[in-house]
């Protein structure tokens, strides 16, 4: 299955939090996510030093749930970075 990755960007504590939800390739039809943290104005598709995927075996039932989980993860990453 081919899926175009769509990025959503939110500004948080001086950083851009880029998140994208992707459907998993499994029979359960669940979703996963990717997070990238960057300086304001950086392209979401560019490689970032701070990046994460869900990797938590959570089953997000739809794209919106995966995006919300990704934003929470992104905010936590920024909080850890900035202290």
C-alpha cells in the first residue's frame, strides 16, 4: 500500500513540532506516527536530529488519534530538550 506522508506542524516553546500519521501495514488497520523537531521554518520533510516514531506498540484506531499521540510525544521531546 502506498501512502503519501502528510505533515502537520505546530510551534511549541520556540521549536517546530512536525508530526505525521501513517497507516500500519497490518490486518488490524491501525495507525502509527513519526515526529520531527526542528528550528522554526525548517522543512518538515528534511531529516532532523530529533526524531521519533511511536514504537510503543500502541494501537491508534485512526489518523486523528495517531496525530494527537504524536503531538504529545513531540511536546515531551521539546520539554526534555529545553528542560
